[in-house]
C-alpha cells in the first residue's frame, strides 16, 4: 500500500509530499506538532493530544489550521489511506508560508498543516519492552519552553544520536543540580525504594506528556502512589525500577543508566503492569 500524506488541503503520495522553502516551520522551527499512537485500530488519547495542540498553538499565537472536528477527519483519513492499524499519526502546524522575516507575517497568512501516518510493528516494540532499554544522560541545553511541543528539536536529535552511538536508546536531559528533566522524546520515571512512582512535575521544564498523564490514571486505578517531584540520576540508578513514557513507546522499562544496571537488569514488575493496563485505561477513538 503506497504511503499517503496530507499537505495543506491535499492527500498526496508520500514521496511527493512537499512544503514550500519559505514555510516558517522549515526556516524558523516556527511550528508545533503532535504524535498520537494508533493501537488495534484506535487513536489513543486523541482529545488530550488535541487539547495540548491547542495550548501549544495559543502559546505561540498560531491559529488553528482548521476546525478541530475537521482535523479529526483528516487524521482518520490519513490513517485509513495508509492502512495503519498499529502505528502512529503525526500532525504539524506551522505559522505558514511567507517571505523570510523573523517577525510574524500578516494575519492573512494561513497556518500550514501536514499529517502523516506510519505503521509500526507491535511485536518488535513488545520485544523491546521485554528486554528493557539503556539510557545515557546529557546536560540540559534546551530553552525553557519545552512545555510547548515545537518542532525545534535539534538538542533532542543530537542527544538521541549520542545515545545511539553509545549503544543506548534514549538520552535523559539533566539539570546542573543532577536532577533528571526528561528524555529526548519521552518522559522519565522511577519506582522509588518504597514503591512510589516518581516523575518530575509537569512545570515548564518538561513536556506535559499525554502518556505521562494517562499512566497517572493507570497508577490510580491500580492503587499505586504517584509522587511528582524531581529525582537525581543517582537515585534513578539505585531505584527499584525506571521507565520512560511516550505515545510511541507507551511504558518502556529502563534497565541501564550510564552503564549502571538498574536493579537486577530486567524490566520491573510495576513498569510491565503499567504497560499492560495502559490500553484499558487510555481513551480510545475509532480510527
Ligand atoms: N515525543 N518529552 C518529549 C521531549 C517528547 O518529545 C515526548 C513525545 C514526550 C512524551 O509525550 P507524549 O506522552 O505526549 O508522547 C516527552 C513524541 C512521541 C515524538 O517526538 O515523536
């Protein structure tokens, strides 16, 4: 099945899905995005993703490219045209196309919308979760507004490349005080020695992950205590468990941090239980 993308009002073959050279997303990273998981034919937590999109757009004073319900139709259509049952749908809204100038273009310039979808292999992801992943840590070097989901991801891309070259799958950004912020494309969690789930408060220092929010709901349902506080790399290394969350990984156990084995080097039972219960608790919209 050939891949199809939605670009500014048209469904086009993926290979010919292009934006203008003066799209502000391309020139200034003046664009925001969302990634929703598609699982077993459902879009996972779509309302929460669209609420966060709304917040990102407001923070940057970019208009919605179309009505929310029309955007849902486009997301569904791109998923359908690509035959995605398990995978992800990506949407990006830029401030639009205008002659290069740092200041905002005239209000007549319409935001640009791109939507793509991709299949993923649930078995490969499940295998990865069964083994757990390795993390490296890197100094935080991003701007303060990482709570806005912009496409300005160069520090994230560099950190994740560094992780890959070190044989790891994710990099955690760490503040000068030694506390963990979040991963290059995931939120960071530990299970403390006394069995509490610990994750950094979703203030302006991290992205307010949708999977993070739903995992909190899952934890509540399972009667687990969640403590929103910062934790250090040292605490994570000696924690009972560590894991990451995102729309593409759901709950992914961490078994090594900077070469130090976490617990017995195998995914922990709390991480795996949260992973298993996630789909039942998450909000599911038929794709
Ligand atoms: N990344 N932190 C960062 C920096 C992220 O980029 C992401 C998502 C998350 C987790 O958020 P959520 O649970 O809403 O997916 C945390 C997406 C998946 C990406 O860039 O591909």
